[in-house]
C-alpha cells in the first residue's frame, strides 16, 4: 500500500486530479512494469520491447490494449523521442532543450493541441508539465516514502496514459 507523508501530500491537490505511482528508471528496454494509481490498483502496463533499430516502450491499459508506443529517434542533434498512438499516428514528440542553464527544460509537441513545456529537476523527479498557463501534471518524489518511487498527479481533463507516456519517455531520456 502507498503511504503519504503526513497530511502535506494531500494539501494543494487539485479536485478531480489523478495520482499514479511510478518507479525511477521505469523500465529497461525489454522489461515490463505496472503503473499503479494512488489506491494501489494496476492502471497501466509498460511493456519494454527490444527492436533491432529502435528501442520501444508500449503503454497498455489494464486489459492489455496498446494505447501509446514510445520510440527513440536516432541520429538527432537533440535528444528526441516520439510517442505514437496504439492505432497509429503521432501523439507527441519530446525534445530536450540544448541549453538549460538553471534547470532542465523539455518541449512536448502535441499535434492536436497546445504544446507542453516541462521544467524542473528531472533527475530528482520534481517537475511540472504545463500547457501555456495551465498545469497538465506535476511529478514529485515527496508524495511516497517508497524508495525509488515517484508520483505523477494529472490535472482533470488530460489523457492520463499520454501524460504517463511522456513521463516515462523523459525518464528514459534523462537517465540514459
């Protein structure tokens, strides 16, 4: 079961927001991992697949249906990963900023909506994902006492699987 630090973890939680528990370095390519919600229920499965040309992670719902596929983009100046929908088509493209002197910066290009910006301390899992002035998600290690675990709180109205796929991709890119 998940434990929160005192009542502080609940303060400031947005009404209707969903919180998920992820492990640092979520999976190595070739491994599988379950993402749990804040009640400990298995919500999404991350299936790490090894391919010849590009490594791939597949985000599946609890029933095993492919929702998103995360693939490394080879031979790019900036670190880039692409997220494809399970049924085809680009859902998002993630790029790391070339120069980020004070904190980590990433951009997430979303073809069918406003682009997202990711800022904060990626390596320590303390960052925010915003679409303009609107918060999409917040990532923090402070919510859980379990070692090597961090939480992702997703604001209402956002595709949880896509946000978790972006978080998993950034984790892979930051820790490789």
